[in-house]
């Protein structure tokens, strides 16, 4: 005998159950704060008074995962801010650039285009209209 105790099957199983699994603790890379996948609107959502988004302005609605911008001609565009790389909600807007916290992808909030990888698919555009002076964004198709 070597003098070293041989672990019982129960000890091995208990140790395995308590050993952290790689990947746990990477909360910053999880899609949603509550573990659920982030969602864009599933029904039309009121994003406030039309006048809140001036020409050339961009506004991020973090709770709804939507960004709205108004071009110089007055037209509105809206995009889902669920990252097309791995589904993280994008909560950071720097000027007109959306920055994903998970792996650093960047998107143009006015066009949805990818500015920086790893994402290689533009953000999903959402229908947007003004009804009775309010900005209404509808679910994408
Ligand atoms: Fe990977 Fe956004 S989820 S960069």
C-alpha cells in the first residue's frame, strides 16, 4: 500500500458536486440580469413625447432594449439593443455608438450597423411611428 487513502466513491462524487464549473461567474456575459434572455418589445411600447428626440439626437431606452434616433430630416429610426453577437442587452450609448458590455461589439445607433466585431450582424430594426404626439415602437417581424 502507498499509505495514501483511497477516496471512496461517495467522496469523489461529493467533491465533483462542489467543484465550480468553468463559466459560472461570468455574469457580465449572461444575456440578462435575471438569467432570462433579454427581450425587445413584444407589443407596441410608448417611448415618450415625440419632442424628446430632437433632430440628430439618439436616445437609449434601457428598460425596453430599444434605441431611437431622429435624422436631420425629422424621420425616426428604432433598433433593438439586444446584441446580435450573443444576445446581451446593450446598456451603453456613447454619442451615437452603442457598446456591448459582453465582448465589446459596437453598433451605430442611427443605422444599426456593426462598427466593431465580434458582432457581424446589424441590430434588428423596429417599426417606429408617432401617434398622438408619442413615439411608439412596435415589435420587429
Ligand atoms: Fe458578444 Fe455583445 S454579446 S459582443
